[in-house]
């Protein structure tokens, strides 16, 4: 009973922060700048509402909820990949060559995730089966975690002055790392009950942690960007501005 109360508190706390951030960004001058973040938050908020509606109508253990859960999970994992793409684009907006390389890399890893998931079921299952969707979701989720880690290390190497972007990337790392570890544990233990229970707590805790970091980044941290001026062959001048 206590575990259910804690789980519900974490879930509703996350929904409250999601709703508040969506309203804040809609009324903020940063709404275009944070379009990728807003899309991801809206996907999370909408998926939570749809799942809650199905639970009230059909129950937690109903086939309808299972179908809706994995369908919305597919939407969320696609939104996660788009979020990572948005973060890469923002990190390299002043460096077009690096962005072209990153765009190619993102496209290749997405195709690779589809290919690896397809090979796992080729000749045995339909690619439209729920098991394929679960496999694809897990593969793309781990891919997003690796890409986000690469982006974080790249930002450290470039010594980026965009503090808001750094916090957004850190928040994504919190959101992805915990669930990825617990999903791996579930896979290794073939779905033992304690592993499933751990997942049910880890996911909302990590989501709440990400939302808290994002709330601070969006509301409290002013974005700063670095602009490089000067002609080719001449010393570059750095101009730091704050939006």
C-alpha cells in the first residue's frame, strides 16, 4: 500500500511539473528556442494522460492497457530520439560542418537501430508484432543514452558557454540512465518480480529528477551563446551574449 502511494506521488508530481513547464514555455520568449524540449514534454504529458484514462476505463492488467502502454512507449522513444537530435542541433548551431557530420551520424544510428531490431525477428516474427516494438524501443532507448553521453562529453571538450544547454543534457542523462540500467537488469533476470518493481520506481524517480533540472535550466538560467567573428586567416574575436 505504501509503495502504491509513493508511486502515485512521484507520478502526479511529475505530471504537475510537466504541465507547469509547458504553460511557462508557451508564455515565455524562449518558446521557439526550446521547441524540442516542449515537444518532448508534451509527448510525456499526453502519454501519461492517455494511459491514466485507459487504466480508469479498463484496468491496469487489461489487454487494452498493455496495447496502449507499448504504443505510447513507442511514441515516447521516438520523441526521445528527436530530443537528442534537437540538442545536437543546438550544440552545433554555430558550427555548420560539425552539425552536418552529427546529422549524418544520427541518421545512421537510427537506421542501425531499426536494422538490429529487425534482424532479431527476421523469419520468426512479424515486424509489426508487440515483441518487435519492445525490442525496437529498448534498442533506440539505449542508443539515445549513448548519443546523449557523447554530446555531454563533446560539450565539455568544446567548453560550451551555453549553461542552459548543459543542464538540459544533464537532465536527459538522468532520465535515460536509470531506466536503461533497470531494463538491462530485467533482461538479465528474465523479468523477475523484484526487477519489475525496481523499474516501476526508477522510471518516475529519474523522470522527476530530469524535470527538476529542466525547471531550473528553463526558469532560472539565462542562455548564453558564443559568437565567433573575424575573417579567414585573421585572429578570431569571441563575443559572448546573453539572451
